[in-house]
């Protein structure tokens, strides 16, 4: 069965398409539920996490370790669902959170402004001008966020496998189109892909554990997993690596990783770098 992510602008029919696909393929459909699970992992409220992820970044905002931890938590929560190989996800940045995951169909859904304005007017009771302003604000905020976190423009069609325009197509027809595409050989979830999905979920659990640990907090470490063997790499400031405390730091880091469910062995591949470069 497939894994499908749906990216869309506000009020563009993404939830309706996701629910249609879930029903047609008989697989789970999730969206904001992932935020709830991620908030639980972080020990914060859903509202706090949502505000950090959905608030439009200002001109001088940057990717802090706190923001990186929030994104890591969302990715870890999503990875647990994806590991089954059966999922439709229509929430935050699915196509980017699963960017290097095999067997995922990444869909971008677009809709005419008039259609979106009408939906906002009906649901929120705004007049046309206010509805347009709302849509533009949300869309521009998402573009800025995606550029800050991932360094890409979410409107770039090369980020997706399939782009659907609802201007001349109903949600039902769009759903039928996606169902047909996902049945092609490229998107069949094989045992090999299931193994890679399990590796991805394990690596995400380890990243989450490292993000929550004082030992690794603030370090931009890379994590890879293969059949339970986890490799932690990246650059670490020299003051940590070149002192007598380095051995203790490494043991603490290894201890954090070994406690993560599913880890069979750990390999460290960190490199010291100057703190003043």
C-alpha cells in the first residue's frame, strides 16, 4: 500500500482530497494529529508547537536549536506512522519531512484564488477583501518558513511527483487520478522499502532523543540507521572533543542513543571543528 503526502495552500481542498484517498485506498489519513503527538514528545501544548511552526517568521528570524527540535519532533511523530507503509498525510511539510524516503508519492494541490476566497468567506464569515488578505498572509508565511527551515521554495514543482490544479478538476477526479498513479510500480511499498521506512523511523527516534538530551542539545548532528545499527556523525566544536571530558561526552552520547528502542549498535563518526571558524 502507499504513502502519500499532500501539500497545498490554505483552503485549497487538501483535507478533502486526503480523506477521499484514505477512503478509496482504505489506509489511515492524518494531518494535525501529528502535531498533537509531536507536542506530547516535547512536553509542550499543541498550541505552542503550532504557533512555532505556523507563525510567519520575521525578517531577522533564524533557525535556532529550539526550532530545529520542534521540526525534529514533528518528523519523528510522522515517521512512526509512515513505517507501516500505509498513510495519507496532509499536514505540515510532509513532502520535505519525507524528502529522502523511498516509495512516497508527493502531491501538490493548487486551486484558483476565487475558490479559496469563497471557502474562507463561508467558513470564517469574512468579507472578500479580508478573506484574500488572510489567504495571502498564510501562504506567504508558509513560503518564508519553508525557505528558512529547508532552503527551498514550496511552490517549486520539482519538489513534487504530481501537481494537480483544481481549476477544471473536482476533488473526486483528483482523488481518482492520485489512486491511479499510486498503483504504479514506482510507488508500491515492497519489503525492501518497508525496511528502509523502519530505518528512517529509528533514525528519527534517535534525533528526537539527541535533541532532548543536554549532551547533544544545540549540536547539528547527523543520524543514519540501517537494520538497527545507528551512525551519529557531524561536526562538534573542538572544546568538547579536545579535552579530557571528551571521552565522558562520547560515553554519554552513546548512552542516550542506546536507550532508544530499536537500537542494536551505535557508531560515532563526529569530527572536531574550530569554534572560531
